[in-house]
């Protein structure tokens, strides 16, 4: 896949998408976001890929949307360009997304990490929504996903002061799954991706969908949705195989059907 701003690799049943604008701390410009969404949609349909890791480098996951690119825009330019509309397509990706973050994870970078399903951080990761310092506010989920992750008071402090929090605070506040030494953050994410890739793909897909449903429904509606997905899995070959393998005391062989 010939991309200029990201690098895409595949191995062991998962893919890694690495942001590749190191000179500007992986600032997310229009081109990078176009490439990212394109790659994710292709990988989402690729049967060899059962989980996707998004990562940057040791210094930055991403320091936010590219400020220089939008600095002179008027509201009408923003409306007509509608460059941010493609961000919505990332939350429609059906395969599990794992963010492996290190260094600056700010603004749109933090929001992109929060769009993922699991976040693994290096000890050096710094999270923040600093948009307030440049006269704007979070626009890709920072006020919503951050609030659901860390609660109203901490989200309010981060959004209104723009201050960064450390990886250690982030894990304590429930914003990340795990913090590991810098040399292991990608390895840890790969191990997780490999483990998820070894699970029955249809069940993984419906389970992700049901967990995400919890963010936009009542408990009643969510439980109903969960139950339907649970029942639906009894139409899969993998459910028959999984339960048969259990009773026969052997390892299941998944077909992904
Ligand atoms: N945009 C463009 N360039 C950036 C950048 C950014 N966000 N962040 C860093 N850079 C560039 C710097 O300009 C510098 O480039 P040169 O000067 O060398 O050409 C290079 O990266 C290295 O940065 P620094 O020299 O500043 O490095 P330091 O270590 O001194 O400082 C820093 C690191 C991360 C603290 C600092 O660079 C910084 O404060 N960066 C800006 C962080 C920020 O404000 N991020 C939020 C941006 S607004 C939406 C979707 C998304 C968004 C909005 C709406 N919708 C779906 C509607 C997102 C908005 C944002 O993210």
C-alpha cells in the first residue's frame, strides 16, 4: 500500500498502522487522515487481519491535528472542506483497534487513541486536550469519550486547563489499559493483538459492537442488543466448534464463519 504519511505492515493475524510524520510529532494533517481512513477500511475487509494496532513513535503518538494547516481557515472554509468528517469513519471500523502510544498524545492524537478499543501506553506517554491554549476546544470526541473514561471532574480540568497528564495518572484514571516501559509498548500491543487474532472473529466482532453500544443506549436497550448478538452467534460454525472442542477437551479451530 503506497502511503506517504503512514506505514502499514501485517503479521501474525494483525496489522500495524504507524503514523510517519516524525518531524512534526505526527501532527494529523488532511493527507495523513485520508491515508489512515483508507488503510483502516481496507484492513477491516482483509480476512488475514483480525486486529489493528495504531501507533506513532517513541516521542509522539500524535501531537494533535495539524495546527498550521487549519490556522488561517474561516468557519466557512472548515464547513466546506469538512476535512474532519472522515474521522467519523474510524469509529465504524469493526475490527478491534489497539492504540500503542508513547510520548505526546495530545488533542486529536488523544482523541484518536480514545477512538481505539484498547490503549497500551509507554511510561513516557503524556495525554492532554490542549486545544483551549490555541483558542478552540476538542472536536473529535475529547469532551465525550474523555468524560466517559475519566469522569466529569477530571475531564473538565483537562479540557479547561489543557494540562497534560502522565501515563501513570492516565492508568489510574482509567484512560489506558496498561503502562509498560518504553521499550515494550509496541511489543505489549502486538502480544494483545496476536491474542485477539487467535479468537473466533465473528464473536470478536459482535462483542466489540455490543461493548460500544453501552456508550449510546440505555441499560435496557444495551442488554437487549447484547442478548441478540449472543443468540446470533449460535448461527456461527465457530460456536458449534468452540463448544464441541470444549467437551472433547481439544483446542478449537476457528473458521471465522
Ligand atoms: N500541528 C502542527 N505542527 C506541530 C504540532 C501540531 N499539532 N505539534 C507539534 N508540531 C510541530 C512543531 O511546530 C515543530 O515544528 P518545527 O517548528 O520544527 O517546524 C515540531 O512539531 C516539534 O514541535 P516543538 O518544537 O513544539 O516540540 P516541543 O517538544 O518543544 O513541544 C509539544 C512539544 C507537543 C508540547 C508542542 O509541539 C505543542 O504544544 N504542540 C501542539 C499541541 C496541540 O495544541 N495539539 C492540539 C491541536 S488541535 C476534529 C478532529 C480533531 C481535532 C479537531 C476537530 N473534528 C472531527 C471536528 C483536533 C484538533 C487538535 O488536535
